[in-house]
C-alpha cells in the first residue's frame, strides 16, 4: 500500500495519471482476488469423491429397506433430468409428503429421486400380448 501512496504523492506526474494508476492497481487487485476465489471453489468441488460402489450393488443392498416403507412400490436405477447422472429411483403408490421425507435424498453418494407411479399390479396372463 505504501507503494501506491508514494506514487500518488509524486510531483512529476499529472494528477489524472495518479488517479488512473491507482484505479488500475485496485482493479488488478480485485481481478486477482476473483481469480483466486474461483480457483479455490473449483478445487473444493473437485474434492467431492464419486460413489465408491457400483450403483446396481448399492441398489441390491438397499432395495429391501426402501421397499419395506408403506407406499413404496418399486425401486430401480435411473437417470437424473440431465440424462447423464445415475440415480436411484423410488416409485411411490401415492403423493405423500411424509413418505417422501422418509426416503433418503442420497444413498452411498447416489441421488435418490421419488416419483409417483401409482399401484403396481401383475398383468392378467390372459391379456398379455403374444
């Protein structure tokens, strides 16, 4: 900071140049700060480790626990809305906020998405297409 004070007190430069130099230094400092903060936040985001186990193994280990909840009629591996990210889908027989709260939002690093599908019943063998 003393460097900038020395520059602004110099008698060899016109006053406008002092102000421009001072403002340039402030802008450069702010830009550096923005770069540093964005770099640190990107490093923090990269530290999140991906799930350790295969999603099908995770589903197999947790499907009974999820299906034991009244109102859960099915579970499966699906994709989030981005059509890239694997997730666990939990099918619900009805819209029930209490039931949705009972479903964990994440299981072993995989997001869990609830969807209301209604009751699931086996098809009548006589009505199945041939």
